[in-house]
């Protein structure tokens, strides 16, 4: 919905007929009218539709007619644990998750982009990445190019989804290669080239969006977006706090439904408090629960590096001083295809993508396939 600022049309003033008046009659009778009445009857023309002032910018409301989005992680797990089978899964998955979180590596694996394909060909490396839930890919884009994109964004007057710098970054062949290679190594069913999800650059990474019973599973939805993999391209030097176990994704889903039996101060050591025997299932979810068993590590990204993580991990800024662009790969599923079609239509109309949650956002210039330089970039945005 576009809002414009109307300007009143020019008012055409015409005198009423004085045919019935005497030659010397005054033009109006003071005794019969209020002292504030106009001296004669006025006819007001309707404002012309061509005589309106349009604002130099417009606004788009988020309440657009899009296909319904899939449930949030909180909604999904609430519906799941509301069934007997879902509760049984939650109890079993909680025990398995706590066992997996006993060992959390001190760092994420790091691979230079130039060696990514050959290194990921090793099954042992793929297994390590799958268990840690993350990977840092160094030097995907030259520092100067990433910093140039950041500089262009800094000159923008408003948050943007379709700024030319963002379009160029998403269509960069190295960025698409890095994310698609990692997706294929973690999700065996993702055999086709993935799409890309459109988001704005920010100092904070994307929130967790994954909800499924099995790690690295792509949940099929009617309209997407659905992916077990998140990817962030650093446009400036950025420090993040990242969990180092994929099990932390399941833990984040279930933690609101589990509470300690005894408080932390009841134990001589933290180990006793964290023991599985001290945690019980509860029927309703708690609000803002601490991820007590997860020990995130600090990851430093240089401009042009890409951080790939499980989409269910809670990645947080370490200091809020960096800048990252989400470049999440979307497996080529029917639901994601429907989502990307709606996302492409939003791009062409200059509107936010379908999953944008802001109430009111600035309308941008509409784009098209000619804005995207690479063949793989056009394919990632749904252009065949």
C-alpha cells in the first residue's frame, strides 16, 4: 500500500446569479447573514487527480498479501510437544542433546575458500563440520570489494534490501559457490543449486529459524523459507559469539520446556546443576530462558569471510561493531521455490521480501534480472 501526500486542488470561485436582484440592491444582505458568512455562494471544484503532490519517497506496509510463512521455531515446538509422540521425542532428544553438549570444541573449523572443495571432499572433515555445526570460510571475497560494498551501504539514507551493493554481494559467484558447496556437504538431499534468501545487512546475525526433529533436515513447508543452513558474509571486521556444537540447535528449541529441579546455588559445582537428572520437562514454555549448557566461542571475521552455521544456532554479536550480510542458501524444494517466486516479485516491485517483519519500511526502486551480473546470481534469485 502506497501513501501519497494530497495537495488541495485549486479552488475555482464563481459568483452566483444575481438575476433576481433589484438594480440598486446591495450584493448581500447583512441582516440575513452571519458577519462571517462569505459575500457570495462559492462553488468548490473537486481536486483534479493530476494536481496532487507525490512524496519523493513512499512507504510499504508489511501487511502484504503473501503466501503464509511457516511456523516460527517456538510455534513449531509448542505444537510438537502438545502431542504424546512429540513429547516422547522431546524427552529423548533432550537426553541426547545434553550428552552431545558435554564435549564442545574450543573453535570452529576454518577453511580457505580456494581449498574449500578439496577439503570438504574428505568425509572426516564433513563429519567434523556437521558435529560442530559451523564453519568459517576465509577470503571468499577480497577485503577491498567487501569494504567497498559496506561503504556504499553507509551512504544509503535508509535500511535497504535491494541496494545495488547488496544485489552485487548476493550475486557474487564466490559467495554463491561457498554457500552451495557447504550446503551440499551438510544436506545430502540438496543436490540442485540453492536459491538465496534476501535480507538486509546488519551488525547482528539472523535469528534462529530452524525447526525439525532431525539435524540438517530441510523441513518441507508450503511456502518456505526453510533451510538448516545459515550463512553470513562479513562486510567489515566482525566479532561474533558462536556455539560449537550442532546439538545446541535442538537444545535451543527444547530449553524453554525444561527447568532445573534444584537451583544452581544448591550445588557445590556447576557440573551437578547441569546433570540431566536435575532437569525435568514442564508443560508450558518459559520466556527468555538462558542456554545454560551451551558455551559459545568468539569468532573473528575479516571483510570477505563467510560464516556458515546450523540455522538453529543462536549466533550473537560480540560487540555490535561489525557488519554482516545474511546470504542463507535455500534448498530447491517446492516450498522454497514458491517463496523465491514471491521474493522475486517483491524485488521487482521494490518491496521488502515476504519474511520481513518491520511494520513500515521505505519503498525502494524496483529491480529486475538486468541488475544481477552473474548467471548463478540470477538463478539464485529465481530467474531461469
